[in-house]
């Protein structure tokens, strides 16, 4: 299969409209061609493309910063001599000055298919600023490695943030190119927009179900996104960032596991299996011990649960990472009613709301976990209608 960047480089007719234009690139470390050339270098080698600027999202063009709210500075590319503007530094939207450095911006970012992954919001901000400044936006499309399934409650009005660009569920099942079309329609943006589509993307076909296993190297789109297993689990495990539990940062398998020094993981798994066994389909859970080398519970032995989605037990259609992680929280709450589960700290520049609520785009999941009388059907009643509505709403924007 071919990604958007590969088609743009190999098909001169696709890039013909860029001739004579100043071109910028929004990219990060996973923005590479099939032969692992970084997109910035590949575009710079095209004689009919004039690169005038570059932009980097959260974690930076070079992907060097590990955590949330660690900002990247602007810099000048030492080889190409063009400015590289940070969209996760002093600003999260391109400034008017930065917008004046190009005519067309190419967006080539590997996404993970989850609303909270900030590249989605960065795309919206770029589209909005391009509409204001009369610039064109092209998305060089890439696979959604989590595939087409949809899961989670819809972000509520008033809960928009840098991890919540609009009213979509946690796991949206779209590519960035498709999401751009939805943004333009939903926010009524008047902007010149084009998607260089992939060729041969088969999101419903195993074993990759969204990612071309065996065809393309996996390159971390952010420092704690080391493999396809993480991408599959992320729509659930990302919620751990709003809790006191470790999500495995400071281990070699971040965001595939959860745990803490003061829980009995075996009891948690048993409680999960007893309370909502249907939510555990499509994966395997394994009791583990781990010691984070940084971040929460650094240097402390933790008892935890690892989610395995890379063996024959994996069922792409049945796996529900958002419900699975919600169930993990519920099991801990049932076993330890007074456990200090929810982390109270600023999360992605939101200072007046609990991080778990910012992550979920509303308080519904936390309230379900904390309600001693709530049952699995109560969360289904919240999420199910939202999921069905999104599946219907996104249909006309799907390109594959």
C-alpha cells in the first residue's frame, strides 16, 4: 500500500499544483516515506517543491519530549535553513507571522485514532487559521492503526480542550484526512482543503486491521507510542493519565498496562471478570509486576494488569479498550472504595476540571465509576447511543 506522502513524491501530477507555491510541512518523527526517509527531506529533494517552513506538533518535530505540557521551542532547521515553528510551545495555534511563511501547508502526521491524541486538535487549529489567512491545507493521509471501530461517549458542549477538539467519541475510527473533512463541515470552515489519499488501505483486514503489518515499519509518533499494541489499547489506557495509577510510563510497554504499589492486580482481574465479562472480549489480561523508571510511582514496585492484543486471541471487532479500562477503574473502586483514584492536577492546560473528566470530555465515566450502585448497563446507556450516532454521522466523510 502507499501512504499519502509516498504518492505525492512518486506521482508528479499530484504535486503539480504546488509548483511556484511556498510549501510548509507539519510533521513529526513518524512522518517518513516507505524507505524511512523523513518527509521533510523527501520533499526538500523534489525539485518542483519550494519548502519555506515546517511545523511540529506536541512532542516536537524531533519527538524529543516525553510528557504532557513539556513544550518545544521554535528553531531553524540546520540543514535546510528554514524556520521550524512549534505548535506545542508558546502557542498551540500557528501565529499570523508563521502563517505568512507559506501558501500551502502539507500535514503529514501519523495519528493513533483517538480523540485525545493532540494531533487531531492541531489539525483543527491549522484548518481554522488557514481559513482566516486564505491558505491551503493538504493532508497526506496515513492509516488509523486502531482501525474503524468506534467507542466512548461524545465530548459534551463546554468541554472542548486541546484533547477534545469537538463532539466525537474517544475512538473515532477515521483517518486525519477524513477528520479534516468532518472538521470543515462541522465548524463551517471556508478553507481550500485537499487529501492525498492512501492506496490499498484495508482497515477491516487482518492481521493489522488498520496498520499494514509486515509492510511498514512502526515509528513512534510520540515517545510513549512504541508499537501497534499500544495504539490498539490507547483509547482506554489514555484515561490512566487522569488517575493515580501508573500507565507504564517509565517501562518498555507504556499505555498497555496499569497498576500501583497498593493494589492486588489478581483481585482486580477477578473483579473485572465477575462484574462485566463481556467487556473483556478480544484480548487477554495478565497479572504483572513492574517498576517505573520515571513518572508516577517511579522506582516503586507496582502490581498491575497488562492488556495483550497481539496474539490469536485478539478479536478486532470485539475488543473494547475504553470499556475495559473503565472496568478496571470500577473493579478498583469496588475492591477499595476509598482509593484515591482520580488525580487532581492541571491537564493539557485545563486548570479548573478533573483530568479524568477533561480526558473523557465530561464527567459521565467518573460518575459511573464512583457510583456504588451503577452497573455495566448504565455505562452502556451513556455510550451506546453516542457511538451509534457517530457511526452514522461520519459515513459521508469516509474515503476508504
